[in-house]
């Protein structure tokens, strides 16, 4: 037989469990990560975009198998990419804030903010310049990396350029287009061939429809007087 106090404790615990709210599911919608992790030039630090918390996390890699969190620095909303310009200056691309936060590690804070149009996604450095993709406008913004002065924009022939890369010589910058095509296009229903007859003879003939073809198919050159943005 249970002791009186034990029985009361069990009853109380049962009541608390019954009254406890049910676990709620949580959908955490975040901006698309592009280059959220970067090593420092000397390989002794790891920079991470803490997207959900709007921070730049800095880890020590003195022991590479055991990273140690050194600091977290608030930046703009939903950072998706980070890049080290100097040992002290880190550029953080804020996808939701439409900006780039320039962080000084020595000061532990943002020292400058560059405005970029909708959906900045990545940043790289080449030839003394900083290149920042603006996905929603299909362009790359260019800044003087040292003075941070805007130098103009470069239009990209493709939808949603996001990731950037620089060649080994530092003479070329490559932009990866997220929503490029797959090399196909559609021929309208009139020049397209008729569909095959239905296997059920009781069904009427299929209607004329368009046809998906390879954009470089020589059989349809006359019907494709355009170039697709597939680079």
C-alpha cells in the first residue's frame, strides 16, 4: 500500500502533467544561406552567420577538433554570408535587412553599414573592390573595399544570382545564378506536332498543345529566335 504522502505526490504530479500545455510545433523560416561559414586567412578562426539570432559568431580554432566560441556580435537581420577582408574587418551580408554589416573584431561591433537593394546574398573581394550579389534585382553591387564607396552595379543575365567566387589570380569574379533554366523552351501549339492518338478508340483526338524541346535543337531553330539566360 502506498504511503499517504506518496499517493498525494503522485496525484499532484499527474495533475500537473495533465494541466501542462501540449508541445507546440515551430516552423523557423529563415533566409537562404549562401556562404555562412568562412575560415580566417590564418586558419585560426571560424566565422559563422547565426541567421536566426542576427549575429556573427566567431570561433577559435587553436584546437581545430574543438572549436571554442569567442564572441557573438549583433549584425543586421538574417545574415546569410560572411567574408574576412582583413584580420579585423569582417563583412556580413544581411539578407532581410538589405544591407552589409562591416564588423570590427577588435571593437566587437558593427562599424559601418552598406545599403544594398532587395536580397543581398554573398560578398567577395577582388582587385581592391567588394562585390555583393543583389538577388531580387539580378545584379551585383560593387564597392571600393577600403573606402566602402559605391562604384556601380553589374547586371546579371539570369534570375536570382546568389553565390560569388573569385579565380585564383583575383582577376575574375563569377556569379552563380540560382534560377537559371535547364536548356529547354516551349514551342507553341501551332507548329508543334499533333499528339499521339489515344489508346482508347472511344476517346476523341487529343487537343493541340505546346511542345517542350531543347533550346539548341536545330529542328526548331526557326521557332526559337531568342537566347535563354542559361549561363
